[in-house]
């Protein structure tokens, strides 16, 4: 019954507005996550189409060369995210517009600077390597600044809670990819496909400047690095250990088994593309949302992370089960010559993605808590397991052994992530110190 005042009038309880506020906050979070999923779907689809198109156009060996450039880009992207955009998401999610705009100008300038510096190194390395590998690396050096700036806009939009803009930006990249890939197919070389992929990203990067109304400040990179070095350098090590492990495995697999094995592994990853892309770009959505949960309802952070990681793991397992039902003729239609090698890796690749998906829930929680030391320890352990499992398995049983070694490594790494998150939550409960930065 609604309580009455002494004069007989009904009063409203405090629970009603509080409940309405909670429902509004949930709807807002669902909306942001929905745009995040839509953006990841667009990113996944474009990555999948590029991989399939290149695989069918070039064949297994040349596709392996393209894959080496792809994993190298992943390492550089990890450098950019660790130094520029991961601190942005942790410290500038849900802040005032003025604080966000100033931070984005500096962080995007940092990403652009990273792309220019490492791109110059790739250009110099290309002639030294020679052949298709050398030309692929030289072309990668040309397109790195645009690739990193496009990624920086996605992080900036999700930090502001405007995931719709990130989704539109990825759509622009996808549209620009179509004519670029067609032109590359006419040329028929690995270098042409690398240039087409990066040039279309540069179109989306330029559009991001129009969307945000912000110009990247290269001169603000030093200020940004100095102001966020407590997180940035740890995130740099953490991210590079992740992508560096993938690169070491790719190079080692190529040396132990052959470049064709790299193409087979990449083909299996393409089959699991929707989840691989989500895992690679997960912090676009989940770290920002975990940071909001921590600020508003900190006691729910653990449940949020468990739901996030568990949901991804289950979805990956369901997708892998569906892939096992694909007829060989359909698979060959999609991947061409790569299918026969990649199809034998579906089961271990699925288990690896499921294990990694479970761990990303805990990783998002540690990032939101700004527990950089704990997350760095977790990632170094997981990356070491990844390299040892991937290369040890390759030495014992070739490409299939490498895939099973990686699957076992990701499950072990996931367990360590969750143990560290539990410890961090317990530590924060005993000594709560909020992580807030608005400048």
C-alpha cells in the first residue's frame, strides 16, 4: 500500500525514481552494447570478406605472405592501443564533452604518430626482405598511419558512448573496400591487396575527422604519453605480448612447417572470424561499459564480466559446431584451396576462441579497475603459454599440433585471468580507491 501523509495525501516512495533510474541506465547500456555489437559485426564482416577474397585470389602460399603482413599489423595496432586508446577508454569514458574532445585530439595524434614511425621502419625493412614478403611489408608501412587512425576513432566514439558513429565509420571502410579489392584483384599481387586494404581504411580515417569535428594533434602525443604513462606502458607491454605471441607463432610455424601452414591457420581463423574480430576489438565496448558499471554499481562488476565472457564462449562453441556441418564443396567454394587445410583445424580453433572469449570478460574487469600490474602479469603468462603451445605443438605434430597447443594455452590463460580478477575485486572491496581522470 502507498504510504499516506498526515493530511491524507499519498506520497511517492524513493524506490520508484530509483527503479526508474536503474531501468534507464540499463536501457542506455543495452543501447551502447547493441551499437558495439553492430560495429563488431561490420568489422568482422569486412575482415572476413577481405580474407576470403584474398585467399581465393592468391592461393595458399601467397595468402600466407598476406597473413604475415596481417599479423604484423596486429602487433602495431597493439602498440597504438596500449599507448593511445586504451588509456582513453579507461579514463575518459562518460566524462564531459570538453574533457573528451581534448583527450581524443591528443590520443588520436599519438596513434597517428605511432603509425608514421613504425610505418617508416616497415618501408625501410621491405627492400631488405625482398620478394613478395618485402613488398608486402613496404606497402604495409605506407598504409599504417591510416589504419591506426581509423581504429583510434572507433575507440574515441565508444568512450563517448556514441557507438553509432563507430558503426558508420566501419561501414564507410567496408564500402571503400569494394572498389579497392576489385582493383587489387586485377593486379593480382600481395602488395596490391595490402595497399587496397589500407587505402580504404584511410578513407574511413578521414571521415572520422568529419564525424568528430576533431583534428589529431601530433604535437600532443608527448603530453599524452607523459600524462598516462602509468597505464600506457603497461598496456603497451600487455598488448604487444598478445599480438607478438601471434606473430612469433606465425613466423615459427612458417619456419617449422612452411608458409602454407600459416595460410591454413589464418583460414581456420577466418572461419571463426565473427568471434576473432570481436575478441580483437573487445575493449571498444566492454572496457568502457565495465568502467561505467564500476562507477555506478561497483558490486555488479564481477557478474557483468562473467556474463560477458561466458556469453562469448558459448557463442563461439555454437559457431564452431555449425562449421563442422559445412559440406566440403561449400567450404571449398568459400576458401578455395585453403579449405582442405583449414577445415581440419576447426575443432581446436573453436576451443581456443571459446577459451579466449571467457578470459576477455575478466580482462575487461581488470582494465576497468585500472589494475594494470595484474592484467600485465596475466597477459605475459597467457602469451608465453600461447607461444610454447603453438610452436611446441608444431614441432610435435605439425599444423594440427600447433592448433591444439594454442587451444590448451588459451584455456590455461583464461583461468589465470579470472583468478586475478577475483583477487582484484576482493582487494578493492577492502580498500576502495576510484580511478577517475577527467583531464
